[in-house]
């Protein structure tokens, strides 16, 4: 944080910020959804200040499950402000990930900015005593509320206490040349390549960046300015672009940062099921391995069974790199033009030819015994980004139907730009279009909507009925 900044209170109050008031073991004014694998409660034996804290206890190593708590805080902002949301965190016997998180919302409740401890490169250390952590946001008159809180994924025990919301006064000290140059580098990329660049008030952005950059000395100090530009992208309708830290950027060059693996099984002796999760690596060799895993699962199911139809489960596919996903599913999708990237009247086709998609090629491709078997593609609110692009690659085939719930709505194409300090900007530079010419600007709706039930996978049940009839 920049030392020149001063703190003063914001005209907003976090209710029960120290978790000292509760009803039935849960803190008043805070929302917490109970789950089977976690317990959340007020703890009067551990606290930083006052006499209580919020305790989250996890009993799982499954990264798909988590426990969060939150509070909606109204804001009355009249001009550009910088705010800090802070809390004290403690953990013991913990193996997992802890985050503070905040959604910034407009008058319609639409999220126009988001951040957590990881995305703001302020990771929370595990198995450590009471330590203060914070998130910083730039807000203006368009911001009407915050949804803030904490979240824990893993096993062990975590405590949160003493949430605060403060305003950071702007410095009057001129920024360094290196910080100005870095902000300019970032701004130029966005201005030239963003799909919503023409919708942005660049004159106002320049003025506000002048305020925000005051006192900045190093590249690390510029995060607030960069996040302000991202916030403007959100307000203009781009909910997809984001900044990746240097460590994650470097890791994606050599490995998959998503731990989830493809899965497959035979259902009812005659339906092939393949689940394809997100894949987050730009390494061609790692991508080839991922694609081959999926391909071999399809081959094993088809060659060893009398398959009447297929279920492709993309419900947990949160995105990443679309090319290995589609390459691995090539036996089911088939060759040809699968879709397009489109922007400003130009379109770039997604061509799958000779079992090659992008840089990924299956060297010994398997041909399905029946290329016309029905394929049910399952989607839902966690189907996002490249998961949605993979969905689009199936759309328009006569033997395909989509089942489930609407997707996440990140149907733009993010192009990676490596910044001079090693971080990267994933910037939405085009929209996506299916093979029939439909352009997607948001969520993908299933052709067969399915209402979920806790005790049964209704998406699979609906898909089975369609496949077998």
C-alpha cells in the first residue's frame, strides 16, 4: 500500500462487524448458507477484538466445495473514491484456500467489479495467527452497494473478525515515470483491442487516472489504476476481461492450473458419459495430454460397448483454453467449421480438420462406430468462458441437444496480453458465433431446461430419456 494514503471513514456501516450479536448460533446481519461439508458459527473463544469471531470449519479436500458468508452494505458515493475493506483472519490445522471477497454493484444490483484476496495478489496465509488483510476498490456515483465477506475451501478451521470499511484519501504527490509508463501500456492495450472500447468515456477515465495515480512509485502500486480500467470495462458490458498475476501467468505456460480431471463412465450399459472440466494452460504438450485423455475415454467407451448415445457434461467447465477441450471431444463434434470469433463485421472460423484444432492434434484418431448417435450436452451456471465456447462447438448439429440450466454468460473471447512486469491481461476482443450464424452476447440457454433436485441428477435423467426415445 502507498504510504502517502490517509484513511477516513466511509458513509456506510458494516453491521455486526465483530460478530458479537447472533441468533441460533449465526451472526446477525450476515448471510451464511449451511452445507454438509462445512460448519459456520459464531465463536466466543477466539477473537481479535471484542468478544467473538466468525468461525468456518471445513471437512473436505474437494476444491469444488466451499463455505462463504456475506453482508450487503449500501453506499452513497458522490465522486470518485478509493475504499479499503479489511478484516483480521486466523487459521489452524488448515489445508485449503482462504479469501476475503467483494462484489461491487450498481443501482440495478448488477456486479460491475469484483475482487478477492487471490485476484488482488494479497493471498491469505494458512495456519497463522490474527493478521490483517484488505481489498482495495475504486468506486464512483454508479456504485450503490457492496456484497462483502469471506470464503474458505478445504479442511481445518478459520476465523474472521473485525471487518472495516474505510476511504483512502488520494495522495497529492506526483507519480513516478515508471508507474505512468506502466499504466499507459495497459491503457493502450485496452483502448486498441477491447470489444467495448468505443463505449468507454476515455476523457473521464484519463482524468480519474490522474487522481488515482498520485503517489504511485512502483509498478506494484498501479493495481488500483488497472482495476479502475477493468471496472469501466464491466460497466460497459465486458464481464469477462481480467488480470492474472505473474506467478499464475508463468505457471500456465508450463502446467494446468486447474486440478480437475476429465471423467467418464458407462450409464445403464448403453450411454457413454464424458465430463470435461476447465483447462487452464497455454502449454501445447500439456494441452495435448488433456485432449488425449478425453479422446481415449470416448474410444474406450465406444469400442467396448454398444453405445446408443452420449452425455457430454460441461457443467463444471469454468473455462480456460478451449482448444484442448474441443480437440479431445473431436470424435463427437466432428470435423468442419464449428463456430466463429466475430467483431466489427469480421469473423474468424473455428476449423477442426484432420483431427487438428488449433495447435492440438490427435495422432491416432478413433472413429465412432456410429457418428449419428444422439449427444446430450449438459450445461449450467458454472459452464463459463471456454466451457461455453465448447458448448457452442456442438450447437447446430442435428444429433445434439443442450440440457440443464443457462450458462454463466462469458461468451466473449479473451486474448492474453503479457505485460512488461510478467502479469497478463486476458482481454475480451471478440464475441462468439455458432455454425448457424447466431452470435452470443451472454448466457447460453439449454434447449431442454431442467430443474435441479438435490437427491437426483435430473440433467442426466432428462438426457437419458431423450437419448433412448
